[in-house]
C-alpha cells in the first residue's frame, strides 16, 4: 500500500520543495540588501507583463523543454544524463552544418532537416557514453560529464579552425542564409489577429518542443518500448527476467535523450542567433536537470517547470538590468530547486508520509 | 625536432603549481569515494573556498584567515552534501550537481555585494597571498649540473600549500592503509553492512570522510585564489574539480597513483600554455583544443576499460539503509 495518495507525490511534494527554494532565495535577496517582494514584482512584470517579456520567457522555456525532456527520458531508464549540455552543443553543430551548406528553398524544409541533423549529432554524442555504460560498465554520469568537456573542445575547434568566415576574429560561423530564418511567434500569431512583439526571439521551435512533449508522453506511456524503458528503470533484474535487453534499452533511451537535447539547437542556434556561436547553450543542458526533477520526469510536469524556468531566466535578466541583483541569482535558484526536489527529496517526503499515515490511522 | 624541449624547466615548474589544486581535490575525492560517497561537487567546494579565502584575505590582509575561511566554506558545502546523501539518503550525484551550481551562483552574488567589482575580489597583495618559499641551498646548488637547476626552478620556491599537498600523498596512503580508521573507511565504501555488523557507525565514518573531503577541497580552493593567482574571479576553478575527478578514476582510487595522474594532467595544462615549445619539440602544431580535452579523453578510455579496468568502490553511490 502506498503511504501517500498520488496527488501528494505528484503535486504537493514538488510545491513544498519549490516553496522552500523560494523562501531561501528570498532570504538571499534580503541578504544582499534588496527587497524580495519588489524583486518578484519586477520579475513578473519583466517576464510576463508584455508580449516582449513573454517572447523571451517562451524562448528560454523552449530550450529547457528540450533539455528537460532529454533528462526525463534517461531518468525513466534510471540513468542520469548529465551530458545534455554537450549533446546540445553538438546538436548546434549539426543544425549549423545543415543550415550553412545546403541551399534550402524554404524555412520549413530547413527546419525539418536541421532538427534531424541536430538530433543525429546529439544522439551520436550520447551514443558513446551509452555504449560504454551498456557494454563496458563505465558509469554514465562520469562519461557524460567528460563528454561535456570534450564537446566544448570539439566545438571550439570547429568554430576557430573550420567554420569561422575568413577575416572574422569572432569564433562563430557566418550568419545563416535568409531562407532558413525561422518565423517568430510574431509572424505566426499575426494572421490570427494577435499582436505579439516582433523583437522577442520566441519562434516556431516552441511548437516543435510541445510536439516533443507529446511524443515523449506517447513513447513512455503508450508504446511497448516505453513500457520496457520504465520496467528497466524500475528494476534491471526484473526487466532482464522479462526478456528485456539492458543493452538495447540503455542505448535507445540514451539515443532518444541525446537527440532531444540536440534538437534544442533549432531554437537557440537556428531560431535566435541564426549562426553558431561558442557558448550557444548557456547552461541550458544543466537546467534540464532541474526541470526534469521538478517536473517529476512527466512531459506535462516538464512543460510547467520549463515555463517556470523560462520566467526565472527572463525575470532574472530584468532584475540584473534594474537592480543590484546579478544574473547569477538564477543559478542559485536553480541550485536550490535541484537540491530540494532532487537531493533533499526525502527531507520533504519523510515527514509528509508520517502525516498521511497518521491521518489514515485517525480515520480508520 | 627536440623531444627533450618538452621537459622545459619553466613548464615543469608550472606543472607543479597547476597540479597542486588538482592533487588536493583528487585526494579529497579519494577520501569521500573510498567511503562510498560519490562527489561530483568537488568543483563547487573548491570554488566556494577560492572565493571566501580571497575575500577574507583581502578584507583582513592575512592569508591564513583566508585559508581558514576557505576551509570553513568548503566544509559547510560538504556538510550539505552529507546531509543530503547520508542523512536523507538522497541521490549523491544530484546533490553534487546542486552544490556546484550553488557555489557558482553564490560566489558571484556575494562577491558583487561585497566588492562591486563584477563578481571578483580585489587583487591580493603582500600578506594577503601565499608567497613562494625558497628551499634551503636553492641558490647555492643552482650551478650544480642537472640537479641544481631542477631543484632551484622546479622544486624550490613554491608556496607552503604546494608542499603540504605533496606531503598529503604519503599521509593519505598511511591513513588509508595503515590505520584502523583507514581500514574502516575503505570497508564502509565496499561493504557498509559488514562495518555496521561490527558495531561501527556507518553514518559517522561517512560523515568523517565527507568532512575530510571538505577540508582538502577548501585548501585546494584557497591555493587557487591566494597562491596560484592573486584574488578570486568568477568561475575560476574552470573545471578543475572535474579534472580532479578524472584523475581520481585514472588513479583507480589510490593515493600514489593520484599523484602521478594529477602531475600528468597538470603537465598537460602547463604545456597547453606553451604552444611554441610543443611545436619546436614535436616539429608540428598540436591543436590546443586537443590538449584541453586530453584529460577527459584519457579518462573515458580508462573508464571504458581498454587500458586496465577502473573499478570504483563497490558501495559507492548507494545510501546505506540499516536492516531492521
């Protein structure tokens, strides 16, 4: 028998963890001599108060949707893919190569091809750690960390030595051709008669990210493969006994995870920068960890968590602009969310379980 | 082409200095992981220690207070890691990730609040830094062939923390393999149930290991900001915690091998700063990105078991649940 009703596990615990993270963040803001209430007002106003703010919030959220889903899929197979950052970097390389070297007639074809290219590069970057985990027993966490650093070196090499246009000092590719520029939310919503800021970077890949959410939900809960991934995650022994191959599931789960992380490139590289720069991922791969933990690895939870982090990112940028609070406040909040929803989960869970058990005894 | 140019004395000298923080962090990880607590938060603990040591050294003008503050901040984060992974039996890897971000964010926030210099501390001068110590007879022996210059350039003239780090290698070996505490510490990383059955506290031992890890990371971070460099800058650890982790795997969780692994990785960092030497020694250019990535590539190769298998402590990463 479960100690807690399902809603408590799915809703109550994340909310309490979030509340704890928020309280400590407020104390941090107080500690550096600013007013937390004023700060929240500024953040809400800056991130949600205008379509311009929303445009940035949704842009960041798109990145976090892809990386959060990537971490979630691996979590379902009980693997901690900490390499989303590296996979997203390589995905960026894949998308950039597709956009730069093939003359696309229309952005829609380019988007499909770039998403495929990004997914293949991201998956390939996840494939090596996955293979080493499945076949040679090397711990996936350590190998994916190492692959993040190797990815940074690879990207650096490509940008400095191969893809940099002649005469440019900047380690970045040339701008992508006009034909592959993605429509912004402004362009998509205008025919529907909705005014949306045309300066904000949110673009059509937000819809792609939502499609990815639905895809992951179908995959994990509505297919045989998803069932096998979850069984493997719950009990490797049980899965083995049921004839599920650990090598196959490890490989497939990590390939999907890497592909999702790589597809982030359709947003940040193709949709926003419209060229590949050195630090294009900006740590989104790591925020995916916080998003997946908070969203309880469920696509809908990931969606909500990604929007929340998008809000924090855009709000944090506004704070840095108008107050003395540096942008790094978001990194602290991100750390607190990971800490409370991930590592200190039992701290919240154990007392709650006691309360629910006591309540049930009281009723019986 | 002159292969011996790779042994340039100034490169070897910076090898020793660059290997020191790696060595300290690697030994820190060694204690923690040998006790069964994975620690990917070495980076964060070093970063916090680097900031607090520089901040206190800058405000008090005394580097020793800085060192203490650095150790205290690293210990606090180690305590958080212990709380999450030992007391509340949480995921040690996730806790490590959280600690890295906590340190990355908080150091800049506090630095900006204290000094308003864009997330850095003022440059440390005089008593605010660990100065190099010339060893005895370094001047006198300088003209002795081979040994003299090596002693003068490479071995002499480092700060006290460098010598401390190297002295910690035999000490770690002795503690782990020649004391009762060390035996129990290794046992708790392999088979905590057996240690528990023998009536020794698993929780106590693991907290002790995590605390030692905190102290060593604290020294490593303090050395970064007050010895190697003169002050704290944002993200100054620059992945050193992860290189130390790589070195730990490379060394297969053994102290003497940790020394050689960190010296190797320190050398790679030192030679990467001198592309001119590589080119004259090998006769061709080596991409600097390859040198940057080499420690990580080597670690993956070792992890893959192609060159001898790296087998971590058996109970590593698993929270211990007492049988009832």
